[in-house]
C-alpha cells in the first residue's frame, strides 16, 4: 500500500481526534517526460513524528512506499531526510518516464480520485485526499508545471490522466534503445489471480518491469511490447508507445493473465518470463528483439512473505512481511468442507443468526473454538523455506487443516476466519513478528480477537492443560492486539482484500461427506443421544431451572403419495394432504414440512427456485451455511439460516433437497424458534437422518378425454361443477379447491360478491398471481362462453413455490359486465397433456344460478 508505513499508526489508540498528514509537492516536467520533484511531508503531532522516525530510521523506506514498486516510472537522484525542527520529511528526486507518449499525446497518470483544482497555461494544481485510517487523513497537493511548449492540455478526472501535446521535433542520427528487465524472483501459485490485476496493492503485483531508455540520437517511434509466462500464459496484448525522444524513457509493467493449471504445482518450479518488442527509427526502419529472465513459481501451498530483491531491502520487519495481505487468498469461505463445518458450528451454537447481534456472533465464535478442541485440533510448528531471501512457510488451506486436525498459527487463524466468513462475519488477520491471529468484526463494529493456538496449552506457555478456554483465548489475543507496535504488524481485512481481487484459487472437488470421513462430529454431550431415536428437549421445571428430558423419535410415517418415509417424535402432530406432509411440536416451537417433487428437475435449480420464493415471502431471509450431505446414502443439498415469520419471532430454518441421478426427489423444510433451537435441533437432526425414499409406483397416465365424475354444488355461493373421482374437494373461506390425488394439478373457484368490471378484476388477479409465482409469463388471452356465461381467460406459465414448472389458467365469469366468478387452475407442465382434459372437464362444467 502506498502509505503503509504511516498507516501502521492506525492501531495506536492514543490518537483521539482526526489528524491530517499533509504532503506538499512541486514538480517540473521536461520535454523528455521526466519529472523533477520536491516533496514536503508534515506530521500532525510530535509524538507521531518521533514514532515514525524511531521505527523507520532509514526514511528511504517511506520514499519507496510512496512511489510504490508498481509505479510506471523510475526514481533517480533521490534524497530524503528528516527535519526535526519542522517535524517534516524533505524529498527531492527525479521521476524518469513519468510522462509517456501514446497515440501522439503525452499523458501523466495522476491517480484515480485525484481532483484538479487549477489548470491554466502550462500549470496544474492537483489535490488528493486519502483516509489512512479512522483517525487520520492524508492530504496531498501537487503543483505540476509542464514544458513551456505544451498545448491542448486536458485532465480526465475519471481516469486521473493529465494529457497534453508538444510540437513534433524530428531527431535523426543513430538509433539505440536500451532495455533493463526486472522480474519478480518468485510467483505464488496460490495467488496467481492477483498478478493480472493492476489495481491490487496499488499495482505492485506486476511480474515484470521493463525500462526502455533511448540512448541514441534519433526519435524512437511505435514501440510495441509483449510478454509471455512460459506455458502458463499466452503472449500478452502489446502495449504501444508512440514516441521516445533521445534521453527519454518508458517504464512498462507486465500483469499476466495466468492459466489456472498453475495451481497444480506443489513445489518450486522454474519458468521463463519472455519479452519481445519492436520499434522504428525516425526514417521508418524497423527493429525487433527478444529477451527474458528465469524465475520460480512456488507450490500452491507456499507463500513468500517478501519478494523484494536484496538491493531493495533495508532490513525492517515490515519489508520482510510485505506480502501479508495476500493471506486473504487462503481464506476459502465458499469451500464445501468449510461450509459444512460452519453448519456444524451453527448447530452446536443453537442455530444463532450470527449477523443479528454481537451476542449471537460471540456464541458462534465460542462454539467454533470449542468444536475444534472437542475434535482434537492441535497446534504444530511451522516449516520454513526460502530462508536465504525472506521468512516464509507452507500455508495450509482450511480443508487441509481440517483433514490433518493440526496447523500453524497462520493455518489456524485462516481456518477460523474462513468459517466465520462463511456465516457472514467479517474478519481481520493480524500478523506480528512470528505470529498470526484472527479478529472477528462483530455486528455493530466491536472487535473479538481470538488466540487460536490456545487450543494447545503448550503453544501459549501452559503445558499443564490440553487446551485453554475460549474466554482465555480471547483474553490473550486482546492483549496482543493492544500491544501492537508501529511498523511491526499488518492488519489484513479479508473482505477488503477480496474486493480488490485477492481471491482463492480453484481447489479440487471433495466428496460431500468429507468432514465425516475425516472424523469431525459434534460433541456427544451436546447432541445427547441417550438412545437410538432419542433427542433432548429443554423444559422449565419448578423454580425456572432448565431440565433436559428425552423425546423419543420413534414413530414411523410412510407416504406413497409423497414417496418418503421418516421417524417423528411421540406427541407431535402430523397432517398429510396432496400438497405436503407437516409435523409439528404441540407447543408450536418447531415444525417440518416435506413433499414429493414430481417434476423432472435438477436439485440445484429446484433449490434456487425454492429460495427465490422464500426470499420474497420470508422477512429477513438469511443463509448461514450451505452444504452437500448424504441421508441414508441419498445425496442432498442443505441450506441453514434464519428468518422472521409474521409472528415476529426469529426462527432458524433448514432446507433439504434430496436427489437421485441429479433429479430432485423430495423437498424438506423446517423451522425452530430461535430461543428453542438448542433444545429441538437434535430432534430435527434425528428426523432428517431417518428420511428414506420409497417407490411411489406411479406411472404416467395415458391422455384421457373422459373421466368418471362427481358433482359438487355450493348452495351458499350458487355455483356447481363436475370433478373426477379420486380428486379431493375442500371449501374454506368462500373458496372451493379441487386437488389431483397426486398433487399434480388443482382448481380454485370462488364467488365475486363486489360490483367490479371483469377486465379490472382479471388484471388485479393476474397481478396477485404474478407476485405469488416466479417466472409468471402470459402465453394467451381470449374470450369464450361456458354454459351460457361470458368468460375472460388468461393462460400463463410460472414456477410454483416448490420450484416446479406449471401451466396456469385464470378465468373471470361475468354477466352484464359485472364479474361473477373467479377461477384459477394449475397443472405441472411435464404432465399437462394428461392433466388438461381433466382441468377442462372441471372448468367446462361450471354453472351459475
């Protein structure tokens, strides 16, 4: 980061008010594109000045960070010194190649977000305001004077580009172009994506830096530069420079788009960085050349905390660990094993919605720490490498730490951060000399530091205990956080680094039940499996003390209609109809609903459709974990989260989609009142784990035009109709519903009692249905007559709340331009050829009187 050495003051709590660090600069650009600059840095407090001077006795580090390794110019003739009397730093330097000529115009990159205060004649004044942290801002004002003959001067604030023109001046003589190629000595396979993004870390992640200097007498025109990274990239699109005048230079940076196959490397691997370039002299003669340099690519688990060259280093700790922000690439919150662990932690924590309040988040963090201890996670000594250049070590991905049940301080911190990020908790990785620990940002902004190595007492100086308590781990990390010293730590905000492009590499796919294979399980004391089919339910005894009683999950329900069988607790209420099966706790604290999925649809699509529906109908719908599981050898997609139902009390939900041969077979949804989750979650898990699929024996019915029917008459609402035998009829709140025995189709009919125009009524009805069903699309509108009554008809397609594609019919019967009867029907699209004759039979038999 450009202002990193000053930004290291951010954790010092002694600064109680906003301070301004001011940099004032004056520079002159010559006709070659070089800038001669004077900079004055003035510090807001004497304490900060003394601390900066103490921690950075060599001020050249600050100059290097200010110019940044990424800068497309070379620094020469630099001088920098402290001024105690003025509490300042004074800098003079030449920035070679700051202005370059592209497409016939000269341009200077002033930086995105830089404001132009004044632009007149050949002078511009620019202002850049940058927050260093919550207590300090950096204000830099720069006056730039362009060559006297500069004209057509423009500033593009969006791009931060200052452009101008100079008169064309031919220069003849001998042609000579000198190339100095510098490459990063090592690349990290784990962070291969960052090398292609010039916006990350102020552009410092370039792979090659080519400095071209015109050492001849003639102008050099149309310089084109292209690069290649061995077998891991194609030749890059050439960068083109229109003109390099004698004595001028161009600095070109290489940000390669690297193939993902680089992640297959497990150890150091040599690779050649190639560069090819071509150019013309003033007379149009063409020249071309190639060059290159051999570098190394590290294995996918290896990190080099510093890749500055020996000549660039001045010996500070901040330099040796300057790559610390790249640790964010090892935080794999979307990796299935991490999400599965997050689900286990949520279950252990009682299903608390982590983003709701600090208490719930802390409860989750405590459960995560205690689950690691319960499963035997331990601290291990790091294995260093590249000792001759900079400190470094192998870094495990969270899946590796879960597999081995051991890790270094960095591994444990990354795992902890990954699981927290998986449930929406923002995290920071803190690196200090010889150590790393995570800090969780709680809802509301509070900080929760955790010393993850405390899972092994010997790692924190207490060998007499196997593991310290979570509270002790927080206490230790809090002290470490309070004792940070300027220039001796990095605060890596994981999500901020993700947003900048420091993201995880692709990892091999793992089996859905891999955590179970690795031996991860909930503590028995928490699950409390007293007997097969048993689970605890908390109740309040006399005096308000919580007592744990055992609920037997041993009653079996089998449904041919919905193709499933499962166990449920004694005393729970169960109800089955054509739509679903519902079981519930008598006190209303918990419920489960399930239904057969008749449509041919893949499980991912079905789950997405179901979630889209729930997001619209459940308030504050929030997902805390996603996982792939197996239930009695049946594959299932699982989603856990929380929402707020109409009653206003938060409920923890679980969604399961069971599938076979990539076809969704059964949908399961459940909910538990948040305060009761720790009591009922073991019962729910027993229900889930008892589910089996049964053969419905259903075969597709041939299309029929005649069905044996029964007549239904509503004396109250004065209409009647025929319906096929086997279909079920119910009347509730003025609406009569007719449902197919296998829930493949239904019709709802009701009397319209108010005086309303049929067109308006149909439009309102369509609007309501469109709100209820996803992907609602009208395919046909028409008018007809049914048994002497005029009818408006709309035919549409939509997706049901269960994620099934269906065909809808919407009808309004009317007389004397007054709506009299409303009808809505639906049938599964894949069965519609068989269903439509029966639906037509019902609707075509409706009569009014």
